[in-house]
């Protein structure tokens, strides 16, 4: 009985301590999310961070290095996307930060990551009890850096954000670089009489860094329950890219999706429909004004009905609209989009790109 009481007391003290260390939620970078505040010299051995709390606002575990932009590892130059510093997670290493959140709310985490010398790098990201594995084998930009988004629903008052490298390499220093960790509250839109699809304009989505011109990747195999792009699932082997009008050409509003990996980059949503009724699916197809040139085709599906929409891109922005008319055969109809072809930027043959999708609407036609 005494042991049980002591155990409960210890758990309560640990929870209180975690809550005390937790930061208040604000949309944007988490405290020291850019790692510009570094460890003291006494807390480092070379680039290796020694103290558990040596990196301000973070708790670290395992082999973690504090990397300065321009630093070399052998013949490889380590580049930091924003600012001058980042951290590198070695074998089984992790970084963690507590954030006070509203229980039941949805949140999206955005962070930038780069591969170094490991061949099949991946990252685990978690906020208990939710977790996800983000593959990093595919590089979508030639800079070596990509930004990723991952979402969760808060089940506690304090969210413990953990980014963990599960890799086991011969060289413990072979691991991904992490920089620019941000968070954003999500407010999932609902379907309405004006649009039977949720978030058809893609305006609700993950945090996009103001100074980052490469967009944010929505990882593959993301289900709609915890999607950083509310309402939409990524049903493919590769990611789709979330882009903003500050850095790209967007057909409507401030946000859109770029289908960057051919048929391996698909998004989908299941809409409620009435069998026998006629529906109209309308959407915009364009290019992001990012030197993505050539003949493109977006394939749209509504149940068993499909349409192929060709688009000739000059890589300088622009779009066209398309319509797919179909008769529902079920109470639920799967709407899906993907690009027929792989495309590379004309000014950078190692950066994947593709057609832009935006302003997706589904309406029931009363008198077809």
C-alpha cells in the first residue's frame, strides 16, 4: 500500500515537473525551434552535446551533435537551411520538448530535415499516444533539405513532442540534421452545401516557414484522422507538397497542393453521396511558377469515373479548370487525384515537381 502511494506520488511529481518545463502554445516556431541558442562550451565535446538539457528549451537523449552551417564531415559540406545552426541525431538519438496544448484539439508539426551519410534514413515523430515514421529516402529538392509535416490530436494538457532517429549505422554520427521545428493548431473544415468536400481549397494545413521556398511535404500513407492537410489522405508511396502563394503561383487563395511524384503522389477524400444522384467535381490544374515545364496530366477519379486533364506548363504560373460529371453508385464516393508523369524542374534536374491542384469542389446537380 505504501509502495503504491509512493509510486503515485512520484508519477504526479514527474507530471508536474513536465508541465512546469512545457512551453505555452503559439503558432510558429517552438521555443528555440531553430536551435540558434546553443549549448555552453562546457556541455560539448567537439560537436557532441553532453548534457541532457544542454540545448536550451530541449531535452536530448543519445548521440546528438550541434552543427554549424558550413561544417564539413569528410568531403561532405553540412548546410543548414535557416540560420546558422542545427542538430544532428545519431543512432537512437532523440530531441524532446513539452508544449501546453488544448486537449482534443488537432495540431500539425512542421520541421526541416536533411540526410547526411546514412542510406535509408527515416525519422520517428511522436506525441503520445500518436506516432509516425517518416521515410527520408527520397530527396525532393536538390538542396538536400526538405520540410515535413505531421499531425496529432492532443489527448493531454501537455504534448511531449519527440523526434527520434531509429537508425543503427556503423558510424554513430550518420544521422539526419534537424532544424526549424514549428507547430500550428488545425481547425478541420466541414463539408457544406457549397462544397461536399472538406478543405477543398487547401487553405487549412500545416505551418509554412516564411523564409522557406521549398514548400512542406505531406508524408505518404497519411490517414484523414490525423492528417496535417485536414480532410485529405495521402494514399501513395511518395509525399505531396503543400505550397503557399508567397513562394509559388497558386490558382486560388493562399495555399495549394503540388503533385510531385507522378502516380506515386496521390491525395484522396471520401465524400458522402446519394446513389443515383448526379454530381459535378470541379478543380483547377496549373503550375507553381517554379520552372516545372512540359506536358502534364492530372488524373481525377470519382468512384469508377475518371478524367484526364492535360496541362502544358511553361513553368511561369497559370492554370486551367476542369469538370468531371458522374452519377453516384454508393453512399460514399472516393475522390482521388494524381499526376500521370514524373517531372523535373528545368533549372534543376534533381528536384521533383509536378502539376498544382487547387479549388476542388463537389456539388450535387438537382436537375441534370
